[in-house]
C-alpha cells in the first residue's frame, strides 16, 4: 500500500483508482513520447518529460538509462513529495550525432515500490545547418526590463535557401531574421530575438520556429531559455500543509523576499482556517519569514486555497496555492 494511514476511500480520491503493477508509475507522466523533428547541428534540443507525484508517500527515482548515446537523460529531481512535480530531461546530442536518431529512456523507481517506465525520443539532426550559439540564452532578467539576444544560423550547400517567417508561441518573445550573407552556396542569417518588458515572472522554456522554403525542413526549432525574476518572490511557490487529522493544527513557514527592502501590507486567504502571523512584517526589509497555520476542518479530502500577499512595491503582489489533505486516523 502507498500509505497505510490513509483510508482506501481517501486514497481513491487522491489518485483516481488503486494502482496495480507498474501502472502507478506510468500515471505520473503527462507524456511518454517526443519527436524533436528537424534539428540543426549544435542546436540545443532538450525535452522535459514532466512527472508529478499524486500519492501521499514520497516517490524516488533511482536511475534513468538510455538505449542510444545520441540522447543523454538526467533526473531533474530524484525525490518527489506528495503533489510535487519534477522531470526527466532528454538532451539530444546534436554536437556528436547526425541524421535520424531515436532512443528509449528507461526510468527506474524504487520507492514506494519498484517500477520501470519507458520514454521514447526521436529527431533528425541536419549536418548542413548550424546555430551559433545553439540556443537563445536570455539569462536572468528583472521583471519589467526586457532583454535582447542574437543568434547566427548558417546553411551550407543551399544557395537559394530562405527564411520566410519566424513564429513564436510566447507572446512576449519576438524575433526578426535578417539575411547577412549569401555566397558560394552558403547562406547566413542573423536572428534578433527580443523579450518584452511585459513578460511575467517565471522560467522561460520556449521555442522559436523558423519557417523556410526547404521542402525537407520547412520548420526549424530554436530553443529560447531564461528566467524573469519577480520583484517579490515566495518560497515555496506552492505550500503543502501535509496530511492532517480533523481538528489538527499545523504550521509551516513562507519566505517572502525581494532585491530591495519592502513591507508586507496584508496576507489574505478565502478560507479562515488559514492564519498568518504578520507581526514582524511592518518593517521594511528584503526578507520576511511568515508562519502560516492551518486548522483542519471536519470534512475529509483535499483542501486547496489561494494565498494573496500585498506589499508596498506597487504591482509586486504575489499569489500562491496552499493545500492539505484531511484524513481521519
């Protein structure tokens, strides 16, 4: 059993239905297959197979192995507590392999019990296309500042090769392709990539898509990575109060911080069972430690609420989710 202290009815509420065999591990993955499509040589090509623990017990990823040296896997977070999300990251080695490639990644779990899950990746690495650098690295950007980067794409042996359009799935990222040279069968483009000042805080893991006149590579992806730093950050960004009994009181701590001193004006939640100790938050300082206390009600099940923090830094008003599982002994 995944947790002996939780009744079967509540466990069914958490995971949908009792897991058998290896199914409990497979259910944690959103996707089990990814095709990188056409990828330029030396381009950064990575995909995150997200894995979320819906169970009450901790889940431990013991190892991940690959069937092909063309793909290097890594474990983003080996231990996942209840409701935490991590990933198995598949990195396509475009600097060492060419042509059509595929790999099977075998993920091994040893807690709460043994299981294996297989993930499939594939891609076609073109030797006649080279990005320099291999991805758009925006770095860490303060919210409201924006950023700009340049990448060069060189195509060999295709004198009539052209980029007709650059598409972005992120409304805050735009790019312009400017032809810089065309001679001797070699074509080069400068890609001017911009992140606007309206981008929300958080990690950026997106792709630009270059639309070309190449019948065999009509769309070429280019990874865009970075992080927009919030003026005020909260840790953890999702607060799990634990598995508690009806009437039990539990206290956890929030860390609220900024690069400059600030005051917390108020912390609210639409559930009066959540209480916040803001007695020391009136003083302006870069880090605030806020105890959060949850009083479990009489109804069993999962409780999920939104916490809102108001500061004196204008529009820097972070929100986060807080949740708990109420279970009778």
